C-alpha cells in the first residue's frame, strides 16, 4: 500500500475526496491516501508543500501561484473547482460599518500573509477603487481568530468563503456586507516536485479516482442533504452553492494562469511573471 499525504480546508468543496477515501476507492488502487485538514488555509498549505510536509494539496489558485513565483517548487497538476469562489465580506454584528465602501482605510483580518483572505483583500480594494498600497492587516490564523478579532475590534472586516461563514451570519456573529468573487477558477490540485518526480503513476491513479467522483458528484441522490448535515449548513444554502459550483477534471487553462499572474503583478503582489511551465505540471 502506497502512503500519500494530502491536505485541504475543512469545507464542503472537498467532500468528494472524503467520500472516495471512506468508500475505499483509493485503497482499491493500492493507495493509502491520508487526509489532513488545514483550517488556516492556503498560506499554511503553501508552506507545507514547500517544506514537503505533504505530497498533495487542494489549494486556492492565486495563493499557490504567488508562492510558486516566490520559489516554491510545487506545481499545479489539475484544476479542481472551475468556478469562482464567492468571498463574503464580513464585519462584526455590532460594527458601525454598513457598506463595503465604509471599509475604506480600515483593517482586514487575514488568516496569514499569502493566504486567500490576504490576496482577495487586494482584489476587493481594486474593485472598489481604493489605494492598494495602504491596506492594513491583522493576522488571525483561522475562522475562530476572525470571530475574536471582529468581535473585539482588533480588525474591522474579514473575507472568507460565503457559505462557510453563512452559519455565523445566521447566528448574528457576523454581518455580510457583500461578496467578492475570484476573477478565476478557485481551487487546484497541487503536488510537490518530489512527489511528481517519484510517484507519477500514483498521481495518475489518484486523479482518475477523484475525477470519477467529481464528474458524478452532483448526481448523487440527496447529496444536498448529505452536505448540509456534514457541514452544518442550511439545505437551501447548499442547494444555491451546488448551482454555482462546478468541479473540473482537466488541467488549468494557460490563459487563466496568465490572467492570475497578470493580476497579481498589477496589484504588486508578485514581482514578475514566470514561465507557465514552472507552474503547470
């Protein structure tokens, strides 16, 4: 049995992986796929790829691309979610801010530098016409840290996936002022260079299995109820999320990757674009 380590966020996007593991689909191929949840998100996962603490990651496109341009030797092996991520823009329930425009010049809570919450704060600022060189940040590690920061006032707003934070909005912990979708497909499958060099056939087996699961995922009877129960979501929210979410079974298009690099460079988040062959497997 070949042991393979994989990491991802504890969110509903990754249920196909858990189902495939629980149903023994990887074991049938002789693969012991060991999943670890990383609630800190993409910044932490980039570090784990770089340090070879994992073999594979399900990770945000823009965060990984930034990390690779800075020397991370990991590569994108496949697009995973081909639709944008809906980043909810949240404030504390008792916050005085009523609109996204009110947040100009305030402090954003981010999980860590280089994370999606960090990079998307720049995209949102660009959308709003704010000066991106004066953005302020408070590092809060994870969702629990964001709740504390917005409740205690050490940060003013927090961007996180719309449906993951919806229960906190429903409970009156956060108020959502709006959404900021990513300008590109949101999640990719990444692998370390070491894994690519040594385990090419193992990777092919893993991708075959997950692509079988994701291509049929929406057709599974009562999958909406399974998702709602497993991730403590309202059924109507999950149904809305399923309508706007598409899984992919192909490599990330080169034109998309060029757009990601161009945007990151325009926002001064990377110094230069690098050849696509250094990013794509």
